[in-house]
């Protein structure tokens, strides 16, 4: 029997079979060890094969079908391991805020690099527009200009004032969508807007830290009444890059990828090499300084780790 993973709690999995029924299953023992290098051998969104054990009568997951894509990150508990956030995605929505809490553009760029590396189209949703002062609006306008110039869709939304919410909701129709971002950026509130019957728990941003507090413990998939599914994930504090070698990082910056073949040297790292097309584009404001600095920062942070 084939089924889709809707929730993983570590030991047991909630699945939906091809008949539309929800079932519980655990992972077959020997499958846990075979070729699994992530902290979670099975992720939400995985398509799996389920069998009944001959003796106990329990349902067990005996096979994981090949993933067409996935979002991966460094494990928050062990930097030498990686964690699959979700798989088989049509798109990812990164919720960001410029105030209460503040999402850094470095974090946004790390998420975009990961999405590019694993071939998941990414959309950035700036939430809490009702809190924006002139200062935040200037930052948003600059971000919109920079990101849209390299092909990313940018959305502005205020769930509090119900502005822009329908436009974001419309993006979800008939898609498998990952919702991600820091804690406190409004993912759960948005899901309550889309699926009010769920009444997910939300929590205010911590006054003393300015950071959101976790309200989601496990990744979970939800069916949408108008077609499609969404995957809610625990808030991410840091987005550790996985399986992207330093010398290949520029390939996951679309604006660099488009011109890097014009560099004088085919192994150009776009730092201080002569004849670098990326540096020429930077000096001519074709590539934004903010994105280039993100490139250097991410490059410096990538460790040589074998998974």
C-alpha cells in the first residue's frame, strides 16, 4: 500500500493512503540503518510503501520512494548531521518580517540558496506590514527591487489588517507548499486564516528577546479545501547550508549564475580574481551589494563536512 507522510514524531508516522484514509505506521527496523544519513530518515511529504507485519499486525514503512526534491538544513542538534525539512514540494513560502521579530536578509539568502540547490521554487512573503514605519517600508522597497530583479516573487501582507492575505492564499491552490521562517513571523496565524477550523496555537513575540517562540513542534501537512496541501514547520532560528561546496555556491545565486561563464577563469570564486564578471557587475550596480555580501558571508560559513 502506498501512502504520503503527513506527520513525523520520530517513532510513529501519520500517513494518508491512496484511498484518502489516515493511518499510523512505524519505520521498519532494518530500514533505519540502510543508507540514511539524516537525523530523520523519513520526512513529511515522502511517498512510502506500507506493509502489515505478519506477527504483530502493525503497519510498517518498508520503502521510501525516490524524492523529486526536498529542503535540507544542518541539524539544529548536531552540526555534523543534516535534517530534511520536507520533500516532494512544488514551492516554498518563506515568511519574513522586518519588525517583531526582524528577519535578516542573510537568513533569507541562506534559505534561497537551499531552495535553489534542491530545485524548490521559493517565494518571500513579508508579513506584519501593519507594523512598518517609513524605515521598514524603505527596506521592503529595496528588498523587493533586488529580489524581483533576479526572478523571485515578493509578497507584502498584513494578517492583522487582512491586507494581501488573499493574494498569498491564492498561491497555494493545487500546490504542495512548504511554509517556513523564524518563529513569530506569522506562519500559524496565516494557517488559521487559511484553515480556521484548525485553530493552531499562536504566541506573542518575546518582549525581552524580540524573537518568536516555537509554537510548532513537528512538521505537519494539511489538506486545503480548495486544492493542494501546506506543510507547517517548526520555526527556524538558523539556516545551516548543507551539501553546497564553497566553490559551487555562486551557482545558487541566480544573478551570478547568469554571468559567471564570462569570468576569465573557470574556477573564479568572485572575490579578488582578475577578469571577474561578477565583480564587474557589482561595480556597475547590476548585482546588488547586499546580495554580494551575503554570498561572501555564506561562503565563509560553509564548513567542509562529510554527510
